[in-house]
C-alpha cells in the first residue's frame, strides 16, 4: 500500500510538469497582459518596451516558462505583474477559506445525497422518491449563480419585510473583530450558510441520483438475493450487503466532483464577496494579471490530483477486489 | 400530444397469437413510438419549442423594443403593462427576456451543432485509427480532469474580450466537444470488432465507407442524445460567463447578461433577477427531459418495468 | 374455483405406502406487470415433492420454472411480481400465507437455494467464510464465532474445496467459478435443509466443471437427505440426477412422470419436441430437429392449448385451438399429460434412454 502511494506520488510529478507547461502556454497565448497599457495614449511605446524588458515579456514563451517555473519553485510563485505583490501569502489565505468552504460542502452534500438516495431506492416510486427525483432534476437545470442570487433575494425580502436578518448575504464576518467562541461561530455560520447551500445543491442532486441508481442496482443483484435466501433480516441485507457495495462507486463520483466544486466556488464567492480562491481568481482575471491566474490553476490542479489519489486509496480500502501491489 | 395507444392492429394481434413471426418495423419507427409514449419528454419538447419559438419571433411577440425606454416606469414592479417589470432605465423586462432567449438559444444550438461535428470527427478517427486523434482527445480529456472547465473557459473568454454570440459559441464548442468525442470513440472502438464490420472489410470496403455506412449509423443514437444535452450545457455556460462579465456584454440581451444587470441594479428589484433565471431553468430542464426521452427511445435494450 | 387435478399427487413408487409430501403446491399463479402488459409467468401450477427424492423441472427459458420456486420463498421482486393465488404447504404451513418474518425463518434453514450464476451470487466485498457463517449464525444466533468458522471450514471441505482453512478467509474473486458454486452449495446446506432448490446450478459453468458440481450436489443431498428440486433446461442433467420430471411450457405443467417413463414414452408433443431437439449419438443425422416457432408471448397467450401453434400433432385441429387441455393421467396413474391427443403418441419412444455408445 505504502509503495503504491509513493509510486502514485512519483507518477504525479510528470503529470504536474506537463500540466504546468499547458497552463503557462495557455494563459500566455490567450492574453496580452499589457493590452490595457498599450491602448492608453499617455504611455509611450518606449515605456512599454522597458516594462516588457524588465518583466522578461519580450523573451520566447519557452524561456519565460523556465523563469516562471524557477520562481514558482524557489519564490513561491513570485509576485504579481502589476504592483509586485507577493502571490503566495494571498493565495494561502484564500485557499484556507475555500478549502473550509468546499470540504464542508462535500461533507454536507455527501451525507444528504447518500441519505436521500438510499431512502429513495428503498421506497422506489413513493411520494418521497418522486419529490426527490423532481428536485434533483430541477437542481441539475439550476445554475449555481442564479440559486445564489435567489437566496440573496429571499433574505433581502425577509429583511425588508420583517427587518429580520437570518443570514448575511456577503462577506465572511460582520466585522474584523467578530468576537470569540460562540459568537464568532454563529457569525461565521450566518455568513457561510447561503454560499454553502448554493454550492451544495447541485452536488446533493448529483450524489443522491447516483446513490439511488447504485443502490437500486445492488438491491436487484444476485448476491442480495442470495443474502435474502439465507434468511437474513432485511435490515442486515440492506446495511451489510447492499449499502456498502452501493457506496463504493460514489467515491469516484465525489472525487470527480471535487474539481467541479472549484467552479462552483468561483461563482458563489464572487456573488457573496467571500475572500476565497474563486473571488481571487476572478479579480486576477479582471486585472489581466497572468501570474496569479497561473498560480491559481497550478494549485487547483495539484489539489485535484491529491484528492483523486485519496479517492483511489479509499476505493482500495472498501473494495477487496482492488489491491495495490 | 399523446399518440393513440389503442390495441395493436389486426395483423399484429395475429402474429402475437401464433407467436410465429414478429413483424419487422424500422428502428426509427420504434424509436419515435417509444419517444411519444414518454409523456414527460413530449411535453418538455412542446414547451421547449414554444420558448425557442418565442425567442425566434421576439421582434413580433415582444411588447416593446428591448432598448426602448419608458421614463414613466423606472424600476417598475411587474404589472399588466410590464409583465416582468422594468429596469432602472425603464426598459421592459419581458421584451428583454424574449430577445435574451433568442441570443441564448442561438448560442446553445450553434454549440450543439459545432461540438457534435468536431466531436464526431475526432472521436470517430480516434476510435477507428487511434493515433494522433486519440492522443489529442486523451490529452484534452486529461486537462479537464485536473482543471475546472469554468476556470479554463473564463481565461479563454477573457482573451476574446467583447464577445458576440457567434464568437462565444465558437469558444464554447472548441472546449466542450470532448464529451461527444469520447462517446463516439467508445462506440467506434467496440464496433470495430463487430462481425459485420469485419465482413465489410473482407469485402474490400474502404475505411471511409465502413465508418460512414456501418459505424456512424450505429452510433447515431448516443450522438443525438448527447448533442441535445450539450445545448443545455452550452446555455448554462453562456449564462454563467455572461453573468460574471466574461461573455456576451450589453447592449446585446442574453439571459446571463440580464442577470448580471439585474444584480448590478440591486437585488431588492427581485423581478430583474428572477424571471431570466426561471427561463434558463425551464429551458435546461426541458432539454434534459427531452434528452432522457430520446435515450429511452433510442436504446431498446433498456426496458422499463411499470408498477 | 375449478377443481385442480393434483398433478403428481401420486406416490413416486406405487407399490410402497404413499408418503407425505414435504412440499405441496396447488394452483400457483404468479404475474409480472411490464411496460407491455401483465405477464402470467406461472399459470396454475401444482405439484408435490416427496422426502428424499429429486424432482426435475424442465422447460425453455421463460416457461416459469424458476419463478414457480422463487415465489415460494418470497424472492421475486414485488412489485412488479405478484402472487395472484395458490397454496404451498410445507411443514403444515402455507408458505404463501406466512408473514415475512416467519418466511424468513424458514428461508435458508429448512428451504435452501443454489442459484444459477456463482460469479454474481456471492457478495464481492465479504469473505467466503463470513458469507457461509452468516447463513449459520442468522438461524442459530447462540453459536459461538469459533464454532461457526469451524463449521464453515467443514462445509467447504465437504463440498470439495481444497485447503479450506485458508480458503475460508478469501474473497469471492479469489475463487474460480466452480469453486464459487461449491461455496454456494456449502452455504445452502449449512443448516441441513429439508428441501434444496437448485436453479440451473451448472448452466453458467464450464462444461468440464459441470460434472464435478453434479457430484457435489449428489454428495450434499446424501449428506443432508434433502428433497431436491432441480430446475434446468438440460434434459441430460435430468436423466443424470432426477427421479421424477415436471415439464413446463408457457407457465403451465404439461407433463409429469418418472424419469424412466418420460424418457421411454413421452406423452406430450412438447416433451417429444424437446427430446428430438437433442443431439443423439446413435443416429447419423446432419441436423438437429428444433421445435418450430417461438414460445408464445405470455401477455396475449393463444386460446386453447398454449402449444398448439407449434405442435406437430395438432395440425390445425379445432379442439386444440379452442379447449385448454387439462392435466390427466395416461398409461399409468403416476404419468400425467396435458394433451388432448396424447394417445396418438403411443409407441413413439423417446431417445435418450436408447442404449448409447459402443456395441450398438
């Protein structure tokens, strides 16, 4: 097992190198970071040339890639193009917030999705099943950003009508000094509730549909029939023979969804002005600053690779047919 | 809407009775019958056609021009004069939504067609020959496994800058064709081993002929389903890009752009952000149901048990 | 309710005193609702199973042979399946009227089953020993874990799994198909059932393994003295193992009798057809003789005899088309057939019992 993990980690190094090259070339060729300066009549061509020269922008892409990799490894992704602000401290701060945000969304969606999916499968074609199915179809068709907007609209209407503030619609905390202990926690929950709901909706719909299908398939399988033929009580048939087998493929679904949740974070954090990775990414993009964008993509790619590795290991723990030699 | 579902005709009755022969019927006739029997899918198709039709004929149906300003009704709530209300410039929201549907539907359908064409060609070549097409497909797929699609789209859309619907559709198509390509590749890979393909090869048929005459027709079902669902995906992506300000920009009304404007004008004007979003949800919901119905209709191996 | 001919309600051996049947099924009707309509999978089936005997049920796929036994144990999915009516007396109780709980207590203890496909019938994520032990423990909760494991090892040894002490801790994917079926048999006989139902136990297996599994089945039967129902489409298997045969067609019993009687003088055209479609080692034929046509749709079944559209004997006679033939005794009391014109088959011998091999 340990050797497998080490081998997988070693194997991800070339994958990351290839990804880094793709990211660098992709971001470099799709945007001219100095475009806005060029169109500014107050800046002369010489000034632009001197900026290009000082930032090595006049070198070929492959050379610039070399510089970038060097900076990424030795100087923690270096500084931004405009303003020479260090990238890593900012990125590390927003990463912390976003990971909290995404992991809580995964945990909540997984618990809800599994519970709904299993119950739907056990009570197939019941009122609960129909309701859950309908809601999940609506969930698939609802853009995350619009759901976020609607939640804000709802809270604003409640506030305007009754002057009650249930959840906050922007930011992470009410003030810099949000207090300690319970007050801090309550304040955080009031701020994070809406973005987490918005982010969870689509994942919950996905997991519950998948879990329902997986559970139904297992419930109709030959080995569940064997378990029943042995005379096991139904609860044991479901928990010991059906549930565990149905759960295994969900691990892959959640692992794939992890990457998609970053997309969700881009949208929700922008709408709720949360100081997270998504907000940081959109702002860097608006500023046409390539380096934080590249650093962001690298960090996300690395996290997705690590998360997939964890999922693979979990898969092996649950399914004895997979053995990592 | 629902087809007559009476007893089968006399000849069918007879064959059933004697169990000796089964009447041959074209695959498409079966598929059409199964689709029409799928009530949710047929209803969705009708709603979808109505919505797209309303967008197509927006210039006849819209009560106002989309840039027409009514200074007597600035930020007006929905009323009989302005069913969906007006924005802060006094422009009629319903008219803007109708024109927005036209833009979004055009992007969606264009992406559906383009990505299907690209995906079918690359996927077909990858499945039949392997080689460079297979490599290209696999590398692009790998990239999207490690990077969120939306992030890649945003970076590319940023470069495009001030976007027209056609430009945005091209961009989307060039980034989401891989799904169809993977389906076609998988199908071609398995069809390559089938006896009738071997037989055609042995009879001296050329590669192109084998692909077009023997393999493509057997893949058309999944391609059609996937193309349909891609329209929905494209409409959602167009909306989120335009909403974030990287897609279609004002004054062209698109559903996502309308939501962006609505948010800018303050979400206490709930009607500005509610109606365009509801339209998106209904469109995508209907597309998904139609796709599901087609999948059931085109895949006769899936027989449902009714209770 | 119309009177039902008690098919097979005759002693297997008419000279000895009639023993009580262990399992007695009367007029069982099972339906499935599908997209195209209601399918009558089992349509008025009746038969008896006597202690210690092996009863073969033979028929094409879709003839209702599996459903008729599976429904007794409550193992068909309901819905879409539905037991419309019938009676299944076992140990003085009607299985079809038992509560779920009471039926569960019988299942796997007194009535055990071996399924067709050993590759999919074992849970892939649980150890073989655990799965066998579960069968023991659920009906004997007081037995200690060590004893359960020892019993699992003994059972694996009995069914001929080599190195059972090690194998008991392995997962199904570490077993071959034949070994898995042995484990399935071990699981089925773990509680020494009085009735063992084997549903196509060798169909999914390699031909070379089939004979071994038959040996294991015979041994398991000897060991537990269980009366056995052997469901198969393979007449060879019936000839090998069964004492009596039930032939099913389109959800109905069409012929019942001793194995030797049925093979020597089949009295239903369908049985004759089944035998004709087997390869014969004696005749130098180029072609097998299949039964023409296809099994009828169970949704809109033809009126009259269900077999008449394919029957060589019917030849368009009106009686076959209009009147459903009842199951009635012919030749001797233990031989029943559901054919109006069974007498016309007299003298038409079956083929399998013809001496086969060298010297003929």
